[in-house]
C-alpha cells in the first residue's frame, strides 16, 4: 500500500489588509473566515509513492477528495467534452479533476491535476488528459504533466488516455454533443422520468419524437425534457445519427452493483 502522508500540502498568500480561507470540499471551493488568505485545504487522503523519473528519483503524492462526480442524477455535465462520457452507455462514472498530483524531486515541485477520470462498465478506470488537438500536447510543462499523469495512472491500476477533440467521436457525434450541451441544466421531474420508463418498458422501437410527444403537448418543450432525460442517463439515444424525431432511444443499461473505486489499489495492504 502506498504510504499515507501526514504532512498536509498547504499554500498561503497574505495581504496586509484582509485574509480569507478557502476550503476545497467535493470539488467546490467554499470561503470562510476573514478576507484574503487563500488557504486550500483538500478534504481527503494523500498517498506518497516513490517513482523513478528520467532525471532521478522522486516522490509522487496523490491527494484524493479533490474532484466531484458529474454523473449523479442531481448534477449536470460541466461541458460538451464531459458530456461525451455521459452519453456513452459503457461509461458508468466520470470525475472532473479527480485528484491533485504533486511530484517532488530534490530540486523541483510540480503540481497538476488530470482533466477527468472515467470508469467503464467492466470496472476499468481511465485517467484522461483532454486536449483540443495534437498541437496542445507541445511544450515542456504539458509533456511533463502527461508523463506524471501516466505514472499516477499506473499506480492506480488505470489507463492513461490523451484524448483530442477529434478522437471523441465522428463529426455527427460531436455535432450532437454540441446540441445536447445546450440542455445540460435541464433536470426532468420524477413524473417525467416515470413516463419515459413506462414507455420504454411497454414498447420497442421507441423514438425521440414519441417520447417528446408524451412528455409535453408543445414539441419544443417535449424535446427539451427528452434531451434532459438523455443527459441524466435515464434513456440512451443513437448519437451516430443526427438527433431528430426519428432517433431511436432505449433504456440506459443499469450500473453494476460492485465496481472498484479509483483509489482502491492504493488502499490495499501490501502483500507479505
């Protein structure tokens, strides 16, 4: 098991006039105390792991509790990139900025956070570095961070994925994502969820238009609610065809009951 650190990593900055304290809880900074001392306190556990880099030995510290799930029923995806994981039935969980990574060498301290972590239905985790395109992977600092994130992924038993926008899916898939992203703040009611569940259970070959008509008499409102059900993972839709009335929908596969957590491998006791 990786060694748990007892020494908090804490940074402060002061102003002669004011001080604030910021506490990071579930991925959201909360301000307390008096104004202006920025004092991040990460709720979670820190694991220290020795690693070997090209320029010598180092200590890699993984701090948990820094991210928040954006796949919960009462939360919305933060952008169209994360939405790409939400609409994939084989992805069951996504975490934005899942941990803070600090790599300490005798001469340097490098701090970074991977863009997101996602878990597949088979339990495998991906540590994802999202990039707009290949040119965004240039630069010494970016390459250094990707190397560090790859080492962290190996320590977690996960895969390290550098994902560009073009790699998310086809041009139709990406266009559908941009359309769905407009509705990511829509939260369907329990009665609307029940309508979708009853329709999916009672008939096959159901289309997005059928669902929209049943949800609201006005077509625009019906599609808004239907897209909210897609984003909330209550229904799945074919994302490889242009979204419209004839798009086929189906129930979202249930999430397996027992899946490994992202940090389980670090918490496991060492073999004798």
